[in-house]
């Protein structure tokens, strides 16, 4: 009897130990979160990537390979047709026009746009012990130290606007305060002074020279420049830094999040010598080809380190291509940076905000797949939250929907994106629902014809535009006059989304400046 009891007790012990081991392994599997790399190009058009534009003339084999080994989204949109607002939306999961920035972009001297109290993807992921890094172009404002506390800085558009900056002291209200453990980059676009790298809140050099370039493609504004800031090496430098960061963190127990917002192919258009002429089109196309090669180097580093399988890569652009790319020359050579879509950077038309968007995550996302679901760059916030199993508060990611369903991954999300708000450089609004897009403006709201300041052209056009994007993807036939009920419905939808302070389900939130939209969205009237 005693022997039987002994054997029984030992069996129970072995069984408990087995169950414990299985439970631990299951828990480890659940907790093995992916590394995340978000690559944001600057002013890259939907039609500039050959995987998205079979008629394009720019060859992008490495980015194409991302699409072949991951998922390509053909109906992806930025939250704005210009850069600062889109960057705000990516990091916060909130539409940019809910912030204090209602139109236009910030400059190199602008104060911080995102308050430290707002959750960003970086601060969100730190809850799950991610190491977080930003390397690249910030363009969301930060607060420079000042020589004279009683004086302000200039607006950032003039050569004399930087005299009161104390480059020997750290900035405040920057990436570090928004959840980034490591940060390295410059304040505005690459054509906006000051031309100074800031690493972990401290400028890496005190400017000793004032510089300017007025070339057709290579121009930048006059302003102070640090000795270690070499314009045509900025993009290569950011890739070198990023690859070094990946190598450093690859062996850590904790996952990493790398936000890599490139300053290119935005002006100044600066392909390095080895890439000049490679595209056989123009310097802009050369610059895109150069970026493609660096993307290849970065993705190869993941393979070499053995971490590719569980690394989630996003590749996209902050808006459509800029006219600085020289559309006329590109057109003569058979290339359109917007593909079949109307308009370009700054516009409310599709060319302003429809962008290439690729997700590669070998362990979860099937290779060589295509999603036609409509997504917005604000959606990555909720996607990351669900991947990391983080419950969002009512004041977090108000306009963000998890993309896991679109990625073919099992999800607990009960809500999917059905409506998307678009925004142009001058603050014009549009709403997309299903096949239809309503534009509450008579023109482009941006830089293509008819421009907002072209009163003669606008007076001859209807005050609103409605397009069926399935039948008319190039937005050529305005059907607003014959669809008054749909116009009324979409207008009401937009009103509710703006007024509720959120487009997702949840408690009503407050926009940073209430009722601004009443002055902006009916500008054309």
C-alpha cells in the first residue's frame, strides 16, 4: 500500500512539473513580442515604387522584395497630404487636425507639437519593456535652449531666426520626453535650418558656419550648420546609425522599436556620387534608387543577425511626391510619381495622401500577399497595442484601428475602419466611405490645379466634389450634384467624427482647439 501511495504521489509530482513546464513555454511564446521597425520615407509617391506601379520607370528591387516577402496595401493613406501632420498621426494614432496644427507644417525652430502627456507608440511600447529609438527627421517640434530667455525664436523661415538658440545646451520636450530611449536626428526638413544633429537631447556640435544652397534639385534655406552635418551624407548616416542600433539590440532579451523617419527623397535631392545618373531619369529618381539600396542593406542586416523571422517592418511614405521631383522631366521619360492618381503632395486628391505601404513579418504575415482594405497611417498605433496586448485608454489612439484583420492575423478587435478623413495643406477636408470620397472644397486644397488662391478657377467650379474611386480612381468626374443624399450623409458623418473628438468607439474626447473646423472645412463657400 505504501509503495502504491509512493508511486501515485511521484506521478502527481511529475504531472504537475510537466504542466508547469508546458505553461511556462506557452507563456514565453505569448510574451515573445516582435521587434518593430517603422521606415517612413519623405515625399515618396505611390507610383515611385515598381511593386505599386508596373508602368513606372524607377527600379526599386529591394522595396519590391519587401512586398514579395510581406503584404502590400494598395489602399493605404496618410492622415495628411504633408509631413508634420502625418508624423503626428503615426506616433499618436490621432488625426492631426485635432491638434493645435490646423494647416501647413512646422519649421526647424517650432515648439513641440505633441505634449508630453500624450501617449505615443514609443511610450506605449515601453509598458512592455521595449527598447525604443528614433533616428531621422523629427519635424514635430521641440524646444531649443535659448540664450536670452526673454526673447523668442524666429519662425524658422529666415536666416536670422536662429540667433537666440543656445546649441551648447540640451533641447526639452523632444523625443526623449515622448518615450524614446535613444534619439538622433534633426529638427525639421533637410531644407530647413538649423542643420544640426541632436543626440539624446543634446546637439552634437555648435554651428560654426552659415550655409545655403540654391541648386535646382539641391537647394536648402540659409541657416547655421554644424561641422558634422553634411547634407548629402544625412540619409546614409541615418541608415548606418539604424543598422548599428539593430546590431546592438539584436541579442537583448527585450524587443526593440525603431522609428526611422527619413528626410528623403524630399529636397534637397542629394543622391551620393555613386548613385548619380543610375536611374537614367533625373536626380530625384537617382535618390529613390539610392534609398532602395539602403533598404536592402538594412533588411539584410536582419537576416545576418538571425532576427528577421520575428521582426515586423513597415515601409511607407509621409505623403505624395512633391513637384520638386520635376514631374515634367519624369513625364517625358514615361514616369508619373502619382501613378494613375490625381494630384501630388499637399493636395486633397489621392496623389496627395495615397501612399505605398508594406508590412513584412515573416512569422505572422503571409508572403507575397495583397490587401485592398482601406487603412490610414494612424492605424499602426492600435495595431501595435493589440500585438503587445495593451488596452488603450479613452484618450489614446482616438483615430486608430487595428490592422491585424487586414494582415490575416487572428484578432480580438471588434471594430474595423469604415470611414477615413483626409486633410490637405491648407486645412481642407475630405471623407472616404466605401467607394466614395467627398471633398469639401472646390479645388485641390494644395499645390495642384485648381489651387486655393486661384479664385477665377474656383468660382467656375462646384463648391464640393464627390468621386466614386472604384469607377473613377483618377477623380475626373464630379458626381456631387446628382448624389445630394450621399453628400448630406457623408457631411453628417464627418461632422460627427470631428465633434466627437474621435472616430473609434469610446468616450467622447476633446479636440485641442474646438470648433476650428467650422472655419476651415467650408473655406470654398
